[in-house]
């Protein structure tokens, strides 16, 4: 009888969650204009490119314009990087550090800053001040363009284009000269190929020319009935760097296909399928970073793809993609989607409330992560894998003072844990060059990172200390190791990453010093990422001893190291030493105005509305500050956030997205939604790409993570050793009815729930590994004790 009741409860739960829902599509009634050339300025967005629709499989990316008479598909490959390995470690840094500390302790900030600016920087050109395409640092670059010329200027009607998030396929339909034309494009992970299918509803109506092109360093030629584009990128030292190759082939029904070195000509066909493959010779392996055979890889993948029937190629793509995307659902809206996405976005700038747009933004972030980060690929960069320039903004690199971390905030909670793995591949690859940087710059053990890195193992500071002296990056990156374990309970992963984590603690134990006035362990000279204060001597400075951000990320590292060591059954003199050091760290302080202090002294901010809120790391994504264990610090954080917003903070896409999660952790539902609305109204392009500006992908990922944080939190550990799972902790009033399925709580619990009239109806909890947890909703708590694979329904 009990079994029947449980089965009925589960059935009713699933029925309640299976609400009617419109398709999740970005759709438009007009194309992006493929004939407007991009501007040759790396820091200026191209409006038509930001109307194109992104496809990707982690390694190969495409932007589909959907134009009628002259189509453009802009191409990317994950490792298309100029530059080459280079030694940027500065041997003059260490000798100055003791003097800088002495000056800081003495309050001589002007002199300390001047000495820091001269010595605590990279050797050589560094990142080229974010324009590194012609220096060894390099830049992520466009693979090039696939242009299609249909040799027509005739008018067309019934135009429609879409990106279907359920199947990762872009489609275009229109009528021209009495013929109904259709296109569909996707990038397959199983077959590592982009396929584009063109059809006409009248025989022989398809004719076009295709060509491959990029702004520099390329040649095209034919071989084996393929159009090939190949070349070498610049190594930043006056020579050739990475080699790349792109192959394009056409299969036709009816008509003819001809190949020349200039392109492919299709005449009189009824259906045509274009197949495109691409690769470079890059390999994520220090110190050479080379080793793939791009010629064989592209030839093999193309040959295998064309041997498959198109329907099988598509079905294999759908099965692979949907096994990730379908894990998580989010429903606020049950009507019909009758408004094109560009019109919906334009209306949102005024109404600031669109349930379906919130759904789209949430799932679009998941779509972009699936499309730009897969096991075995490089991690998603500042632009995911989509960039149309030779010089992309900020080199399209990996910024480690929040940006790459934010890219992966949604991975665990929205059930995409495997997509987090490329992050850890990169992390492991940085430990060897990072150990050399630790030795040269700091005479320290372990390994260290600073605020930027590339595919060439760059770990030195930036070329300007004001932003480049960020020794906290190592600790922040390593926080993802413990987070991945908290969600997956994967001890094999922990054993693999334990040396990375331990070596990070070794660096900080050598780097930290005892503050002569307080006796606490502090980091320094150190900054609060990119922010500036006005020192007592009247100077503007970024460098001090023990700024809050550095102290918090190091605390989190030491805390995580203890947790991980315990999980692996490791208890030795080093784990005890780290635990002692954690207790000796200078901790968060509350200023006279009630705000959480950003620096160890009550300095005045030079920019009160600064975009970074790095001193609030301990609230989110860290968990040193939380409502259960540190309520007084929560109040200080709230005042800090409100002050920052009141002075113009959150004015960039990623910054506003971060505020969503911050306010969600504070339980401030309406303020979290207000920050979400800022992202949608001010920092979102027509194709829903996030904006810094210019285009930057982290706003998309931060938005998805922020919505998840509004619905589910699990960062607080219970005294019994389980997790406290907060349900709907920041649900805004306008989201009165809805459902979410397949979110994941720390401890490895799948969570699905629905709510009505602003109140939780029921929640289904499924244990991946089994264990103890506590559900909490509006002050009520329920214990959860489940075995592996067990599922139960709870009501409040």
C-alpha cells in the first residue's frame, strides 16, 4: 500500500511539472544583413553579427546570418589563437616585495604604488594591453567566413528564421520567385562537422556559389572534390604559429556541383548538403602546445560524415545534444510565443517583466555552455567560441579575476557537470608554468596565476600592476575543484585534482605574511581586482596589505583543502598546518558605516560604483558569509551592495549578472530580479548575446546561474555534515506560478519543484549518491535521508 502511495505521489509530481510550454526558440521575421562588412576594430561590435544565431559543438562554432540572396556563416574553431609560448616572468619582482610591504605598513602608498608599478609586472609585452594579436600573448581569432551567393536580387516573402534551443538547429524559410526555400544548420559533436541542408519545393531551383575566406593568412584550393582553406597564424615573434585547415564539401540531389580553387558552384539542384570540418595543430600540452594533425583530422571527420545519411547525422546530433539540454526545465509562462525575439527584447526595455524572456535567458545560457564547452575541448573563453575578429576584445582570452569562473557558475547547478571538465583541463595545464612564475616572481613553492591567461600557458602578472597584480586568481580558480566535488561526490576526480589544490596551498603559505600590527596572516602587496582607493596620503592606489578579496579567496581555498583532504581520508602535518593558517587569516571586517570593508583599512573608494564587487566573494560564489553562520556580515554585505548600486554599480552585463546571485544569496528577491532586468534591458543583444560592452559571453552564463540561485541554494553545510537546501529563496512576486525540473543541489541531489500563487506546492528530491540533507522553505525544515537512486516527494 505504501509503495502504491509513493508511486501515485511521484506520478502527480511529474504531472504537475509537465505544464504546457511554448517552444524555446529565438525567432525573427527578418535576416541579419550578410552584406555589411565588419569593421576592422577589435573593440567595436558589429550590429549585424549580433543578430546572427550561434551554433557550436565545443570545438567548432558558427554564426548563421540567415540572409536570402547572399548568406554569411561566420566560423570559429576553439584553438584559433595567434601567438606562441613566451617567457613573461619578471626576475626583478621578488627583490622589491619586502620594500613595498614596508612602505605600505608605513602608510606611504604613493611610494609603494610607484615601486609596485615598476616591478610587479610582466616581462615583455604581456597581453599587449588587451590587443595581443601581434605579440606572443596572441589573440583568439575568427576561423573565417563561409559566403554563399545565390545570384538573385528578387524580392522574397514569408521570411522566418529561428534557433531552436531544444535541438540546437538554426533554420531559415522564405519564398522567392514562387519557390519555397528552406535551410537548416547544426554543428554535430558526435561527428565533429557542421552540416547545412538547403532544399527547394520545386525541382532544380537551387543554385549558388560557396567560398571560404578570412581577413588574413589563408589560401584556398581544391583537392578530392573539396574546397580547402589553410594557413598559419602569426606566432607574435615575426614567424608562423598555429597551422589550421578547413574543408568544405557539397552533396547534391539533382543539378551539378563543380569545384575550383576559388569556391564551389551548385547549379540546378533540388537539395544540397554542405559539410564543413576544421582543426588546428594545437594541443593543450606544455611546453610546445602543438601536436594535432589538422590535415588528417579534417579529412577523416569529413569522410565519415558524408558517408552517413543526413537524417542519421541529424538524429545523432539531437540525441547527443538533448542528453544535456533536456536535463533541466524552467517554466514561468504557459501561453503561445507570438512575439519575435527582437520585438520581445525591445518591449522588455520598457515593461521589465516578460516570463518567457526569463525562460529564454535561463536556457540560452545552458545552450551556449553546451555549445562552447565539451569534454576534451578548451574551456569557453570570454566570447564562448564565437568571435568575428582577428583582434577580439581583451584577446578573447581567459580572464581569471571573475570571467572564466562566471562562465562555469551554471555548470553544476543546471545539471551540466561534465561540461565543467575543460575548465579543469586548463587548470592542470597551468600548474607547470605557474610553478615557474611562483619561483621567479615570489621565490615560492606551489604555483600561481594572475588575472589573465591564454592557450600558451601565460601565468605572469599583467603588464600593469593596477589590474595585473592579482595573486588571488589561483585560489579562486581552485574553488571550482571543491564545488565540482560537492555536486558530483566524485572522489576519483578529487584524487586527480588533489595535487593542483595542494600546490596552490603551498604557494599561499609562502606568500602570506604576518601583519606587524594585527598579528594576522595577510596577502600582499595585493589588489581588489581593478578597483582603486584614495589612500590617507591623498594618492590613488590599488595595492595594499590584506584586501578583503584576497583574504576571502585564500580562506575558501584553505577551507576547501580541508574538506577535500577529509573526503579522501588524508590527515597529515600539512592538512593540520593549513587548518591552523586558516584560523590565523585576517577575516572580513565591518566599517564604521556598516558596510563590509573592501580593504583592511577604511579607505574611500575612488569609484564608489565600481563594476567589480570582489570583496563580496565570500557571499557568492564563496560561502564564508551566509545567513546561518554570519548574519551580522550578511547585513554588512547588503549595505555594501546597496551602496554600490546607488552609485551606479552593476553597469556592465557580467557585473549586473553577478548582482543577481548576490542579492539571491541575501534573500532579496525583488532586487535580484531588478538586476536580472538590467541585464535583459541594457546588456543583451538582439541574438541575446551578453554585452560588457563590447560583446562578452560571461553575462549569459552569469544570468543563468543567477536565476538558478533565485530558485535553489545549497551552499550552507549543516552541523550534521549534510547540506541545507533552500527552496525558492529569492522568488519575486511576479513569478507567482512556475516550475523547475532537474536543478542540482550540493550533495548530489536532483531537485524538481513547482509553485502556485507564490507558494511552493511540492518538491521532488532524488539522491544521486545518497546521504543526509535538510530542506528549508520559509522557515520550515524537513530532514532528507535517501539512499542512492531513491526519490521522494515533499510538501510544505
